[in-house]
C-alpha cells in the first residue's frame, strides 16, 4: 500500500514537470473590468495580406467596420459565381486585435444586396457570437461590442438562415486575437483560407455557375487570383530563402475538414486549432470546418511550395491549392535536386491506361468553336498532360518529347488522336531527337480529346486547325 501511494505521487510529480515544459504560449485570463484606454480603427486586409502586428501595450477600443457585398466574381478560369462577401472578396477581410481589447463592431449591409446578413465571430463570448445583434436587412447597419477575452485565431461567418448557403457563398473570414505580448516576429505573415463551393454545374463547367448546394465542387484555398500558375501572370505569395513564414490558415467549410499540408516543407510550429497549444515538426495538420491553425516554417531552399488539402483529389482535381514562391540560392546541403536520370525499362513493360471518370453524357456533344476549344484545351492540358510534357509543352530532354513545333505530331494523319486514346510506346524521333519511352493511354471523352489537341496544334505551333469531337469519335469507331 505504502509503495503504491509513493508511486502515484512520483507519477503526479512527473506529470507536473512534463506539463510545465510542454510548449504553449502562456495563457492569460482577462478581467473584463480592466480599463480600456484610447481607441483605434482596425486595419482590415484581403488574403493573403495580414494587418500589421499590434504594438499597443494596453487594452484598446478597436472599431471594426465591415461591409457585406453581394457580387459576381471569378470562381475559376472561365467560371463566374455570385459571391456573398465580407468586404468584397472571398475569404472576407482579416481582422487583427489584441487580447483584452474592446471591439466595437459595425456591420453594414450594402443597399444593392438582396438578402439580410449577420456575423458570428468565434472570438466572441456572447449569444450567437454576435449573430443576433448584427442581423440586418440590405441598406442597414448594426453595431455591437465585445471584449476579446481569449487569444487565438478565430473564424467568423454569416449565420443567417439558411446558414449553409450563406457560408457556401463565401461569407467567412478570420479574426486574430493576438496574445498580450504579441506573436514572435517572423519575416512574412500570410492569410489563407479553405472552403468549398457547391455549384449547379460540374467542376470545370464554364460560364456563370449558380449555387444550389447540390454537389461537392470547387474547393479552394484562397481567392482564385492568388493561385499562381505562372510567376508573372498572377500575383502569388513570395518569400526569400532563409526567411520565416507564418500562415494564418482558416477553414470556412461549410462541410469539409482540411488536412492542411505544404508540399516540400515541414511546419516547425503549429498552434493547434489556432489556440495556445504548440506542436512541433508537423507534416499535415487537421483543420476542422469553422476552425483554424497557425503554422510557421523557415524556407531553406528555393522552389514553389504548394499548399494543399492532403485529401489530395481536392487539391489537384478540385482546386484546394495555393502557392508560395521561394526565391534565392540553392543549398545542396539541404536538397540537391535531381542528380541524375536514366531510362528504366524492365522486360515486358506495356502501355498502361490512366483511367478517369467515364463521361456521363453519352449523347452527341455540340461541337465547340475554336475559341471555346482553346480555353477548355488549356485547362485539360494542364491537368492531363503537363505533368510529363511540362509547361508550354517544352518536354524534358531525353524522357518526355516536346509538343512544340513537333514534326512527329504534324506528320500524323490522325492529328495525334491515336496517341491519346491508345498511348504510345517504342522508338520515335521528334525534331531530330530519339525518344524510347512509354506514354500511357489517357482516358478522356471525345470532346476533351478534341479540345486538348486543338490547343496543342494552335498554342504550340503545330500548324493550327480545329480538331472536332466527331473526328475523335470516328477514330474510336474505326477501332
Ligand atoms: C505519364 C507521362 C505522359 C503523359 C501524362 C502524357 N504523355 Fe505524351 N508522351 C509521353 C512519352 C513518354 C512520349 C514518348 C513515347 C515514346 O517514346 O514512344 C509521349 C509522346 C507524345 C506525343 C508524340 C511526340 C511528340 O512530341 O509530338 C504527343 C503528341 C503526346 N505525347 C501528347 C500528349 C498529350 C496531348 C497528353 C495529355 C492528354 C499527353 N501526351 C500525356 C508521356 C506522357
Ligand atoms: Cu449572409
């Protein structure tokens, strides 16, 4: 008996030691009666920008003015959508206050809007997170105040019925309640947020898409203009080798949990669920719908970091993808890049098929114009061919032949249809260089094959022309 109680005392003692050295920022309890001095207007920013660090050392009254705007914007290339926004962009404005601050919140519902809206901030201690106090019709403003009692990174969203629809249409953002002593300095802070859009049409369907919450579709990390396909065409998040980065990452949902991961980077620090607990050396952190995480890392080598939801079909097939470009000198002590490459062809290699969903619609497809085919073709090229044939069809010397001005392609009477439908294997010569490798057959609809080939023939200098879905069908029927 005696020894047993001894043991439990020792165990308790260890537990105490352990908990005192576990990493978490120190929690401070706010006394709401503490004095509030002075007043400031909150600086609000659009993703991926974050408002400046708070230097104020005492509790302040912070005035936040947020306007709800319903407007049509780009959802993806060639796809428009009527968004409901906090501040004109999706995700909504980033709000930064300090623990202990008194936040005087003003919500404005623009007179041109069609619907009532409100705001539920997860940083609020009070009914509905402010939802009831802020419910307003178009052309009205509402005001309420709350004390930022708890530090952390919080989601805010509209909570007007039907709530799911208001969130699905873009009504969410983040509010950071910074700890008293402030977060440790880093070189860059960025704001990213994931969410899903539920469109009437399928993923990739062009034109204006209505939301009818029918299918899980288009899931994105932040507003589309921040996806950086190419360095110059779009803005992207940029940092230098050696710099430290802090991401304020939120998940607006409305439904899906994010397995947040940066390809080619390890999170040195994760403020788990946006709270005070710090985890270290994390590959993927789980972010619930209506939750957040703060992640930090140092960029040691140059390259593009892809921020993804590691439920990976969402990233590469639905758009839950954002990029951080790291520029600077290579460091071969950290990463060498490819040191060597040679052909590996074991006995009996055969052409494999890359399977895709069977096109649902088997009815004859209306032929598209050259312009429409080019637009669809570019998108399809990027998702089906670019992994091997590279950006702008430049190929990889010795392995993947170029598609630019290819004498091999131009000489084919089938315009290349057979290459996509059947795959290609064995020695071929493209512009004087010999290739002996395997291209898998890619399973696509007639319409998709026609668009990709039209794009390749025109964009990559292969003599132009329009490939029709009917041509592809004729080739298939002959087989
Ligand atoms: C998994 C890698 C891979 C993918 C994906 C791929 N290809 Fe290929 N492709 C190859 C290889 C390898 C060859 C050369 C085959 C050989 O050596 O016989 C090739 C050859 C070709 C050629 C003939 C050579 C030339 O340069 O003109 C064309 C045209 C072509 N591919 C088009 C496409 C198109 C269009 C797509 C997308 C639908 C695509 N490929 C997807 C690997 C790929
Ligand atoms: Cu709303």
